[in-house]
C-alpha cells in the first residue's frame, strides 16, 4: 500500500508541476486592472481634489468660451444656449485629445512595470485607454446632465449620433495615440512637430463653429479632419434640426482603424526601441 501511494505521488507530481507553470487565468485582465489602479492612485490620488479637477477643468473651459462668445454674438450657430453649443464641441474634442496624449506616452509612463515578465507593452496601452475612456465618458455625462438640468435648452436628445460621435472620438484617440507613441519613440523630434500640428486643431475641429458656417473652399479642407466629423455627430444628437450632411462614418472610423492597425503592427516590432529612446 505504501509503495502504491508513493507511485501515485510520483505520477501526480508532474501534473502538479505543469499546473504550477501555467499562467494564471485572465492574466491580461488582471494585469490591466492592476495598471489602471496604479494610474488612478498616481494621477488622481496625489493631488487635492482628485477626480474633482477632471470635471472642473472642462467646465471652466466651456464657461470661458460661452462668456467670451456670448459677449460677441447674440446667439450661437445652433440653438440659443452658448454653454450647450460649446459643450457639444469641446467635450468630444477633449475626449479625443486627452486619449491620444495619454496613449502616446503609455509605454514611457509604465516603463518600470514592463520589467515584470507578466506585463506586456499591450497591457500598458489597454490600461491607459480603458481608464481614461471611462473617466472622460463619466465627465461627459456629468457635465451634459448638469447643463440640461440647470439651463433651459429645450433639447431633445438623439442617442445614436451621440454614441457614434463618442465612439469615433475614442477610436481616433487610440489610433493617433498609437502612431504618436511609435513615431515619438523612434524620432524624438516628432513630439515637437506634433505639438505644432495640434495648435490649430482646436479651431479646425468644429469646437467654435459648425461646418456650414465656413466658405466652400474652407469646407473642402476641413472635411479631411476626422475630428470635425466627431463634433458634427455630437451636435446632431443635441440639435434635431441639424442634419450635418458632410459627415462620413466610413471615413472617420476608417482613419481610426487604419491608424490603430498600423500602430499596433509597428509597435509590436519596435516597442523595445521606443523604450530605449
């Protein structure tokens, strides 16, 4: 009997060793959540107010725009509320802009964590994308709900274009961020060039005006900016009489998916070079 028990233990030991060598279940999910919690603590846990500033900053920007242009014009291009008009332009643009900025620095931000063998470069990107998307969408919901409760805008919301606009903004933020992460790591001068490119983007993305306000030749140029399609979709969701016929879902999402595919493909082959830079 003793010999049989010994044989059973000897036969079972390889399986136990094999099981111990297997990676834990849901490894990627657990890693991403751990990275998200780390960033939440480092980004929002160290400053007084924490997440309050994530809400206060866009509100402050919208109030400044509404006050400044309210003194210059009698009414916005759509509706009667300057606050709602600039919110529907600034918030989706800010979603795109914040995401592309966070994703572009994700590898450098989590460089120390990549020393652990179970943390991959893709985990760091997914963690930043998920956390900041959830944060910015929450801010969007809070700000828009507050405006609709406080300001008498007589708005009838259409949820489909709003969801499409937010999805396109997030997809573009991820795609542009991946490419900037790659290019900024391989060519440090790219970060300087991108900051120069981004300066007119606020004006050229439909935050302050609508597509139809521009002359024909300017419309032809602005159409190629996919973020302009985002703000157009958003305003279609809040202004029932606004059609925004220039919007192309195929173009906006197409640009985003092409950038995502190219960024992931080239980062897979060059992420170590990016980290070395």
